[in-house]
């Protein structure tokens, strides 16, 4: 950890905080919610020790990255998020036409789109937890979640400005992060109105007190709005993605998901992943790995296996 270098880079109107380690071909690590560059600490050390340069930013609205207007979710659209990464790659890897990319959770959503919009910049892709989801021409993701799960589902409940921030504030940053990061249920998060933050689990064994404190320190400073705004931009993302209806990802890809990940247990998800639908939209999908007994935050829960899977894949190229 002490060898990781940190710097602020002007990127797409932001001052993006970036953590870097190692020398060699770039591996770009993209975190999700509620995460930070720190999410990738195990993977950064592993790939750096094998001749790669690990690059992990705090994404727009997170951590030490500044400049994103929190009062305007439209500034956290998928176009902004992918644009941030393109500008980041121009800054950190000006001589590399293509780089390796790894994403988790919302980071996977962003990197699927990075690979769909700009396959000329992606050498190979490893995504965790969230499979590529083709655009539904009839309905955006917010309405789809509401139709499937009801009004209390986290995606719909996140839409109301300030509401979930109030719930999280009342519960306390540490309690919220401990419960989300340690979550092992196969059903999604629900936040019924009037019930506050109704989750209480023990801290996961892989999440040390020091790890949790690092996250808490950063989210105490920033709040959660920066990350929640990604969800609030989903309806806009659906509009912006109209030109890519029916499109997919055409770069070499590996996908890894935890057996107990609640996203893996959504209606029709396993059939889509294993029954040919996923491969139809990601034709160069070379491997799908289901980690037995693992939940959503697999890069931290099972770092040794994830490290091996990433390196085994990217060393082919």
C-alpha cells in the first residue's frame, strides 16, 4: 500500500484522484457503489508484481475526485462516466492505443459502455458481478426495476433527491457501509418508506476495521450523493443509449460473479448468463466464472482467486 502513488489529474472538467502502482501495460480498475479506488488494493498489488501498471481512479462524485456538481444528476450520465475514463487514459497512457480494463458493480456498467462506445481503446475486459445488459427499447432501468420489484427497491427509492441520503445519515456512515459491503443475501436491497435503514449484519471477515474506517473517512467527507447520482441518471442514460439499441460489446471478455451475489439471482439473470443471451451480445465472451460461496464484493472477499482470474486472462494478449 505504501508504494501506491497518488495524484490529481485534470479530466473532463474534474480533478480526478488516481492511484497507480507498477510499470508496464496499463490495467484500468473501475470501482462501483459504494466503493473507491481502495476497492482494488489487492488486485493493484498483484498485477503490479507481474509486470503491469495498475491505475485505479476515484470515479466522478467519489473520494478525492472533485468537480462533479452533486445537485445535477444529469452530469453523472453514462456519457460523462465513459468520457472521464477516455480522458484519463489519454492522460496516463498516451502511448497505449488499447489498455486492459477491469470493472465491478457500477464500474462494470461503465466499462461495458466504454467497450461498446470505444472498442478501439480496450484490449481486453474483465468484469465482475454485473453482466452486460442490452438496452430495452420499451423501458428504462428505473421503470423496469420498479415493475419487477416494486417501489421499495433500492434503484427506485434512490431516485428521490435527498431521500436515501437522509436514511443513510440517520443510520450513520459506518453502519451503512458495514451493512452494504458485508451483505450476503440473494435478494436485493429494499428501503420501505418510514422504516429507515433496516439492515443490521456483522462486519464481513474480509472487511477489516481499518478497511471499513478508510471507506468511512472518505464517505463522511463526501456523502453518498455522488454515487447515488449514477442511479438518478439511469433514465437519461436510457435516452442517450438509443443509438446503441441492439448493440453489444466486441472485445475479448471474461465475466466473474459470486454465487450468492444478489444481482446473479434476479429474474432470468442466470438463464441469460448461461443460456446464450449474454454470449449473443458479447460474442468474444471467453469465460464465465461463478465463485462458489462468494457474494457481491468479490474482489475484496476473494482477492486471491480474482487476482488469478484477472492475470490468467490478460496474459493471453
